[in-house]
C-alpha cells in the first residue's frame, strides 16, 4: 500500500512539473513577442518587418497543416493498412489497381520482425558510408559533421505490392519490384561542432528493385542481392532543433536537395547496394554493370502554359523552366521569361543502366525570384517504350495543369562495340550541332579505377615521412569525378567505376591526378588519349599506366572500355526550322512537327497521362491506367456528311476507375452562323439517360472559328455493367448573346457505346447531323448502381 501511495505521489509531482513547464513556455513566448515589439519600436524599424515575419509564419502554418495531414494518413496506412484503406479509398495500394502486382502481407510480417535489426544495419551504413561521403563533399569548415543519433523508431516500412518479372530475364536471375511505403517515427540528429539539428517523421515512397543473381547450385543458392531505387523516391520530413529555421520558403529546398543528392548517390540508379551471399561473386560487376544505353532528350518547346504571374494591365504570363530526372541524374533548362509558349531547343543525355521500369520525369515550373517557384505541370515517359520504338517526336500534355503541352524528341542510343560506327555517330552529332548549336556525345567511356602501386611518401615533418592519404580526380572535358580517400597507404585499392559521355574520342583525353588528402599535394598524374581505344581489341585497355611526376615505379591500374552511341531504330526525319521565343511572343506560327510515323506505329508508347498526345497534328488518346495506348483510327463515320461539319472524338473506358473518358479534339468545316460568316463554337455533352445539369459537360467557347481545336478531356462516372447501354449526346453549338439573332444550334450526333470496343481507345470523325432529341427512356440500365 505504501508503494502505491508513493507511486501516486510521484505521478502527481511529475504532472505538476509538466504543467509548470508548459506555463513557463507560454509566458516565455508572450514575453518574447512583447520584447520584440518593444525593440522594433525603440530602434525605429519599419512595420514591414513585422508583416514579413507574419507572412512567413502564416505560410509555414498553412503548409504545415497540409503536410501534417499527409503524414497522418501515411502513418495510419503504416499502422493498419486495412483500416486506412476502408477510410480512404483514394489511397489504395498498387496491388489493388495493377493485376501484375501481388499483395505480400507475409513479407510485411517478416520486415516487422526484422525491423530492429534493419535499424542497426541502416545505422552502420549511415555512419560508415554516408557520413564520410558527406564530409568529403562539405567545406573544410564543416568537417565536424557527424550523426549524433540514428533511431528508425518502432514503426516499420510497408511493402504495398510486389511485381515479379518473368519475361526479359535470364535463367540465372530473379528480379522483382517492391512498392515501398515508409511513414515511420524515426529520429535522426546530426551535429556540426556544438550545433545539433534533427530530422524526424521521415516519409518515403518509391519503387525498390531487388535482383537476386547469379543463381548458383550450392547453398545459399543466391550469389548476391542487389538493391536500388529505379527512380528518385518521394520524400517528406519534418525538421527539429535549429534545423527548423530551414523549414521556411527558399531554404527548405536547399536542405531537401542535399538529402536527395546523398540518397541518390547511395541507392538510386545508376548507384546500387550489393549484398554478397558468397565469396565467389564479382561484386564490382554487379555494382557497376555496363549501361544498357543512353537516352537523348530533346526539350524543344511548350505551348499554352498556365499564366502564373498576375499582371494589372495584361493577361499575365509565366517564366517557365523544366527539371528532368532519370534515376539519380538531374537536368535543368534555362528560364524563358514572360512567355507561355517558350522555345528551348536543348538536348540532354542520360546514361540508362536499366530501362525496364525506369521513367523520364519532367517537371515544369514558373520561376519566381524571391519566392517559391510555382508548378506548371509534369509528365512521365516510360524509357522502355522509347527503347522499343527507337525514337519519339510528340507533343505531350502536362499533368496536374489546366493547360499546357510540351514538345519532346527522345532518341534511344545503344552501345556498339564496332569502332567503324564512330563515323556515323560523329556525323549525327555534327548535324545536331548545326541545328541547336550544342555538342552532343558520340561515345560512352567506362573507367575502372582499380588500384595504384608504389606511390611516393608524404613529408610528415622535416625529418620524417608517412604514407599518404591518396585519392584520384578523373577529368574528361568539363566533367570531373573524385574517388574515395584511402588512408595511410602507398598501394591504395579503390575498385571504383565511372562513366563518361565522350564528344569525340579521336580528339579527347582522360586526365587523372593522384593527390594526397592530408597534405593536398600531387602524387602523380597521367593523360590517356582515347583514340588508343579505337584501335584496341574490342575497344578495351586493361593495364598499369605509369604516373608522371611521381615515384620511379609509381603506376595506376586502369581498365578502359569505349562504346559507340548508335541510334536504336533509325534517325529522326530532317529537322524543321528553329522557332525563336521572340517569334512565339509576336504571334509567329510554329512549323508543323514532322511525324515519327503513323498513329498505329506509336500505339505502344506508355505515357503516364490521361489527356491526348498530339503528333503530326493528330490527337492520340492515352490510357493512363495501364500506361499503354491502343488507338483505332477510322476514316469516318457511316453517316453521310450533311454539310454541318465533322467533330473528332476519342472515347475509352477505364475499368479500374469506373469512368468513361471522352476527348473532344477538334471540329472542321462548321457553318458560319454569325453575321460575319463565322461562329463561336463550343461542344456540349451528356451521357444519356442523364440529362441533369450536374451531368452536363461543356468545352470552352472559341471565338470566330469554323475549324476549332478544343483538345479537352471529360470524365463520366459510370458502372462497368452499365456503360454498354449508355449513349453519348454530343452537340456543337454557337455561343450567342442575349439579343443576338444568330442561330445557336450547329449540329448533333449520338454515339452508342454498344457499337464501340471500350477495351481500347477509339478515335473517330463523326459528321454532325440535325437528329433532334432522343427519347432517353430507350436507354436502359441493367447493371447495378455505384
């Protein structure tokens, strides 16, 4: 009984102390605010400083609540997936939507049991690998960086779905993709001298690839396990302690970029984590395999972008620029000021280690100097589909945007081991340089930095010497890469691999310098002319290279491999003349983009968007759910042309979303109903038998047009069992004023969905008719309601 009394007394004391601490905090904050106001008045500061601080606080509070809600949702999914799914249908895991992904709850149970040990392994990796890497990339004044605390918490990551690859794989390998969701309660603290900063509530979502290869005939049957993210995962986190000052506009992005760069260098393609299972496996070949090819990305131009910058006496504009991601590689275009139809005409080249499952992500932003940039839209392209076609030249609509399209030219370049292919590659590079004034690559160089022998000692003092801390810098053109530092050795072993894009191997050289980290002095250098590789067997050299300005026996062991970039399935057609941004601003017309082929030829391009792609002036619909497009182009509808014009429409049904998607592309040869023999057309849609106001859809009105281009997408919620019995009522009308005597009706067409194959997208020209009203009672619904 005495023990219980003491326990209750201690609890009351603790509660009272906590209340006193909270009161002290509250009064301390109030006192601090009053003191701040007093100081501002005493020193004569402007009132604008208070407004600036208040604006930053309001912005942070507003964004913080939205961010907190997202984190709460993800935390609920991590704690109890079933309950969270029932509460929020929109956050269903990938195995629900995609039939090629399987649920793996048994795997989540294994991860949960192993989570404490996974935490220990992650801590070991962060301290032994990530921490030294961060120190090397920081200025010497920040060399005291360290991880103070690493705690992954009690809540494990979850695997939302598993996809096994059974095609395009070898007999000696197993490949699977895991949808990773981590919304944990981790607590990580870092230190710089006496300053501590923290990151907590880290949330991460991405596709993690696991490769088990090679398969062997002895236990454990797997030679090694390779793990990496195909693309940069989505990352969210909160900051604590002094790092919280960075969680404001303009500064939080800097910290985020640092963290993403470190994650990219460690676990995002082309970087891999290799876990050996046996000693006989060549880990270097698994960690640094020769890339599959190079993706040449041409960002040509954009049009009809959203106007993010508000103007008083004009319509406003935007200052667009693009950010491109391929795995861990990042590219950025220049900013085109005050232009919603910008022209860039710039190319980027990304080394692709694994096209299967990897995507090209493009984000378009409106640059706002002094404030946060605003999003103008985004799009993604499956690299695997570019590989299949060889090249793609198309206008792609931007997702998450009210309007806007981006013109891309994508070329897949394979790696050839034939030296005579260099002439064709140089000619192609020369042709593109004449068009865009940009020198592009003609070859790929792989450099294996193996080891060095007999490096000179460094002077420790006037009378003593000591082994150096050697590292290498490898430069080719404007690209310089740095190896890891080896400690106290004259015979360092690096075993690192680097890849370079080479513009002209007949003229360029690889320059390598060996330096001492401790004394910052040079230990030797070597310059290797790449033209040697063109005449070498299989364009490879593996040998020790003597170091200049070093010891008499100092050498560097290297393996060099050159591969020529060769277009996968043919070149682009001849380029059209370049259009400047000034011509676009002044209303100059764009030249027509030449098509890469017929619509059927590009029917398998997997573009992650729900709005039409336009190539050669013809809109082509896209199926977002399966990321695969199948288009049927009909020469015309069966009805005879009544002289009222035609309208082009794409219709498809998304079974996974229970939505009928109708894309109104354009109309041609409409009659002029206004006094000036023009019309102001728009399209009105119903999905019969629903003719309610809420079920009506309309395009925008295009003034003074007889061949308007709408390119607008509409969605109707419709049960799968009902859709075949529904009818699309499409009417083209002329927008007229209250006192206008012009006619409003142009033409109409009824599209019976039972006549269409809704398993794929169907694009058809429909002649407009004067058909009158349809008896909606004839449209029967036999399926169950949603």
